[in-house]
């Protein structure tokens, strides 16, 4: 079984890295590119590496299981990032409105 912890944290770290690189910075965040574009990806990638490695150190998974989990995380990020930034998020409000009807 692949490591779902590794898959999720890899997905999270990669998505944040893409968001920092390609999405506009929210006005409430610091204007400094170092604080808003560089530091978050560095921190989250280090966190992801630590969590993925901890799965092996703690004896919960083997290297191949963690590698497959990391691969899953890396494969799904570009798809969801493209869908979300390409307009899929606009359908969320419509779906939410439909739920309130019932």
C-alpha cells in the first residue's frame, strides 16, 4: 500500500509551490517577494521531506511505498491546479447554491 501521508503532503507542498509561483499575492500578505513567493515553498517542501522520511523512520512504510505515495502526489497536482485555476472553482458556488435548494 502506498503511503497516503507522503502522497498528501507532497500534493500540499507542490500545490503551494505552484500557487506561490503563478497566482497573485493576496493584499493581506507581505509585499516582499521573499516572504510571499520564496519562503512558503521552501518551508513546506522541507516539511514534506521530513514527513515522507518519517514514514520510513517510524517503520510504517518502506522506501518503495513512500516513493509511490510521493509520485501520486506529484501526478495529481498539475491536473487539479490547472482545473482549479482554469475555472473549475466557479462551479463551486453553483453547486453550493443547488444544495441549498434541497
